[in-house]
C-alpha cells in the first residue's frame, strides 16, 4: 500500500484542473472536500488559454525580496542570499501548489494562505539580451503534426558557415527563452567558444505555467508530442545553419530538465549528450497525480529502453524542496549502461562558497559517461547562474560551463550514420 492508495486521485485531479485547490488538498490530507465555490474562485489561477487538461502548477521558486537576492525554495521559510528575513506568514503566503502537493507525506501548509498557482513567484524578467557585434539572437517557429512552438537561436559572431555544435536549452516553468538565456549565460559561452544555442519556448496554450509537459504519456514518445517538436527544432537548425549533426546536445532546468531526459530516451540517435538540472527521469510520471508523487520522491526508476547509452550530466541541490533530490540519482540510474563503470568522487567548494560532490563514471580511458553534481545546501535553481534571470543561484558551480565541457567531449556515431 502506498501514500495514495486510499485517496481518490481522479477526483483530486479533477478538482485541481478546475482550480479548486483547497478541496483538492483536503482530499490529499484525508479530509472531505468542502464545497466553497467562492473560495475556489479566489484561489484559482487566471487562465490565459489552452486546454485545462494540460495545465500544470509552477515548479519553481520564491522571488527574492531584494533586487539582487537569490531565489529560494517555496515554503522553506528561509531568506535567500541577500534577502531580508522572511517571516512564517510571508513564506506561507508565497507557497505554490507544486510545493504544497510535493509535501504530501509530512509537510502540509495551511490552505487558508495558499495563493493562486502563479502568485508570489513573480513574472519572468524581460531584460534585453546583449548581442555582440556580428552575433544574432533571432526568433523562429517550428510546426509539425503535434503543434507549433516558437524558439530563439543565438548565432555567435564567429559563425561563418562552418559545422558548429548545437546546444538546445529547455527553460523551466514560468520562464521564457530570453529569461533562460539571461540566467544561464549560455549565449556568452557560445560567443566565447563558437557554438549555436537554441531556446525552444513553451506556450501558455500548451501549459498554463509554460512548463514542458514531461508528465504526459503523449509527451514522452518518439515522433509524437513535445519530443517531436523539440527534435524537429533541432533538425531545422541543423539544416538552416549546416550544423554538425553529431554534436547536438540538450539541457534543461526543472520541467525542462525532465524534458531533456525524455529526449535522451526518445531520440538517442539525435542527441549526443544531455544535461538535467533539478529535473526528473524519463517516464517518472504518467499524469498529474503521479507527477506530484515523483516530485515528492515517490515512484521508481523506469528503464530508458534505448540501445545507445546517452552520456548524461546531472546537477541537483540536496536542499531542493520542489523536486526531491532522489530524482537526480534516478536520472543517473536510468542513464547508466548495464555494465560496471569506473567511478571517481571529488568534493570541493565553488568560488561562491557552495560545497559540492561530483561523481564521475566512465569506461577506462574514455570520456565521462555519467557525471553527477550534488550541490550541498542548494535549492531549486540553476547553479552558478546570473541574477539577471530567474531561478538561479549565483553561489554554485557554473552548471553551464560544466555542462558544455561535458557535452563537447561527446559526438554521436548514431547521428553520423543517419546523416
């Protein structure tokens, strides 16, 4: 028997999709749902379009109380770096549904102070992205039978038609391509090391909070749903810019990290390596209730089911209260081949003062096949990111730089065969 065996999860899902969050949480706590349409209306997040069945709560953090403060985990009750102290009432007021439902087993916040799904998180910052002379940061759109998605491409000034590597960057919930570019600073690395960066954008018509729908079975399949859209974007960029088809990589944060893990499972012949930051393994959920369970640490590792082992690098904070850190272990376990690898563990402290443990697994004499960074004391944020973007922790090791190093050590022989 598990934590959900006595709960009518179908009714919880229906109430959640209807915006009746108080009633949904009452059922999760084993209490009868009380009909209070007025309260449900007040608690419901505004809908801006799209199917209610594809809505998903925010999987992100609480905005800092000062302009240069760090983002903190919802409901942690702790101020971020540079923040003023956050009192219990303020922390509870900012708490989002994802954190509330993630804490099913032991941490149930008071529903009387729970805001709407997007309240207290702040809108993604719309800062102008600096573009050096000779470089470009352009918007495109891709469509196929699964729908349409916008995307942005950063073309470094050093591009002269040569076959460059491509890094696909998948943002987290509530974020945008521009916001993710600002926070990860991947464009700066692309300018320095000359590669293309692509930022697919999730739409509110596909997901109310602009999360990638990693928890839908229909978005976990090859040649279907969102994986086909992201893979289609990658292939379109390869064609337009004559990019190197053997050096296509994907990385993402939170829901975007989960989407990157799905790409490794569904398109191992296209992606030479993936990076999963604060995300979940492919197939961790099949619907919203199982997504809540997976985020809370429930569920089990699903086999990736591919012949090729896709090199994978993981970053995850061990104080992440939004996506349980066990999911970082599960991403690595899912990516592991069915044979023993040599392992090496190093420990250190970043320039910003964050302690970390890095575990590297490889075949003898070969580049790292699996690399896992455990960030001690870190919450749900891009490690070493810029405060110009949302959901970043500047104190940590530079995840963008480390992922790029890991990526460029790998090329896909499967893609070479296909192309």
